[in-house]
């Protein structure tokens, strides 16, 4: 199974300087290729250049030349290994291929950010006896100290990332040697599982995970205190940053401290997600059910609401649209990391032989888990559920999780193989008797036949 590894790097001052130079050159080459590809696309669409080839927006037709960028105007591009520039072209090509396939938006320019990375291929690094060596014969950097805390296989490509607080990381993908069944095979394998072995989860903001057995997987009180402390630290540093002069050394130092606090916050949340999903995947249930949430649509910004009476004197151009409250909700959704919880749970469940099933979340918070009555009045508040038909009362997230479990179990039965016990084999269509068959059409003898 293909898995990822991320190790902390501890380069020297000289090595860090060279890495920063490689990052800048690769970013410049990628942006130049993005601009060149966009210009060629515009020329093909222009009527005055209609003699140019039509549709060349494909992976095979992508121009991967990069030597013309290292001209006299940019002599510093020749100071880095040519593989760094070539990998920048590869990054631009990968971005355009994903755009042409409809998997991502159109590639845009990458500016100088606080967190950047450089892609290295096998010509630029080697790993022997667990030690990482970076560089070429012309620009050798030697051994770079890192903390490889897990076993791994030597990768073909490696990405070196520089965080805003000055920390360096090396990340790559490799095979762990485990042959795991596919998700579809696991669903077929557990298609006869009873409803008691199915565990469903309702994902939200107040409670990140609420399962169908009445358990709430929230942040621990100790972790919540740490996050509150980090948040107070960030707010203090942001106020200090607003008072400092732009471009000063003190401001750069404050920005590093602010980035360090943000990385600590991300690490705390990531650690909680990993521990929670590992505990769930190692439980006694064979099928895990999640909502098929459209997080991109859920975290969209609110569109402005024009004022029809804006032409009147004293009237504003736009009406209140609740953008402040929606931005706070979006921030809370993104902080919980509902999408990452799903990704972690999927691959960890495969390792333990469990299946993950996605079901429709439509009206799951308004449907009663006892009588299936669906009404918006069933949920008077965020945490309360009171059925208006049968009078059933429970926590709203728990009721939604039970509804999802029933939907997941019903959908799981559709993955049963044909002709097995518990599902009827479709009957074959018998041929009609000879007396009911229509005679074959008579051919005309006109034309000699």
C-alpha cells in the first residue's frame, strides 16, 4: 500500500541557504511556464492566429522546454542544478493536467510565501543506511541531519518544505509492503454484516464526531486548554505585529513566533485526529458509515446581497447577509478538519480489514430514528431532537447517527454478490413456446430473390 512519510530536517545554515535558493528558482520556473502556457492558449484562441494547431491542451502536447528561461536577464537560474528547473516544469505540467481533467482549478502564480517547498528527484538525493545526502557533483551539500522516526522505503521523489517559523521537513510517498484489499472488495466481504456491526458517525462543529452508540468523540479538556492558550498567544502576537513597522527585523521575528504558534495549533489538532481515527478503526465494528458531505460548498463565502432601494438617498448599496457569522462557521468547520477525518479513517480502516461507506446526509438531522417521521420541527435547537409524531427525544447528533446507520446498512445490502444466500438470483427469461412464436418475415421475390 502506498503511504506517506514526513520527517523533520535539521539543515545547517549553509544547507538552509541553498535550499531557499532552490525553492526560489523552482518557483520562478513554474510561474514562467504557467504564464507561457496561458499565452499560447490565448494565441490559439485568437482569430488572427487560427492557423495554429487547434486543441493541444493535453499531457502529450505540453511543452516541457525550460532552457530558454535561463537567459542573460536571469543568469542566477544557471547557478542551481538543471534538475531543479526541470522539476519546476514538472510541477507546472502536473497542475495543468489536473486542470484539464477537471480535478483542480486553473494554475495560478505562486508568490513568495511563508511556507514553500522544492521537489527533488533521485539525481539530487540519496539515502544509505537511513542517512540523507543531498546535492550533485557540482553543488554537493553532503549529509542533511533528519529524524527518521519510522521505517520507510527509498522513494523516487522527495519534497523539502520550509515552514514560516524556520522549521524544515522532508516528505515523500513509498510502499509499506502491505497488500490490502480494495474498498469495494471490503464492502462485498461485509455485505452480510448485521446492523449491530455497523457504526455510523454524524460529523459537526459542536461535536466533531458522534456515533450511533451514543458516544461523542470530542477534544480532551487538556487539549482544549492547550489550544486556548495557543489562541491567546496568537492574538497577542497579532496585536504586536500590527503595531510594528513593516520591513523591520522585529516584525520578522514576530512573524516567526506567530507561525510557530500556528504550527503548534495544527499539530495539536492533527494529533487528535490521528488518535481518534486509530481508536475507531481498531474497534469491534466491521463497517463504518460517514456522511457524504460537500465540504467545498459548505465552506463557501456568502455572496453579497444588493439593496433594491440603493438608488434612494441614504440607502446602502448592500443589505446585511450574515457574512460575519458564516465566516465564523466556516472557520470552525475547517478547524475541525472533517475532510481529513474521513481520509484518515478510510485508509486506517482498510489496514484493519474494515469497510467505510458513504451515505447521503439529506434530512438526516430532521428524520426520526424510531418512526422515520421527517420534519424541520423535530429539531427545535442544535442539540435537542423531539419527534412531533411519536414523541421520541434524544440528542440531535445521536439521532442523526442512528439514521445514518440504518441508511448505511440498507446500502450495504446492495453490495451482496449475485446468486448468494440472502439475495435472489435473477430468473432467466424462458423462450416462448413454439405455438406463440411469430413466423419469420417473408422476403419479396422482386429483383430475382
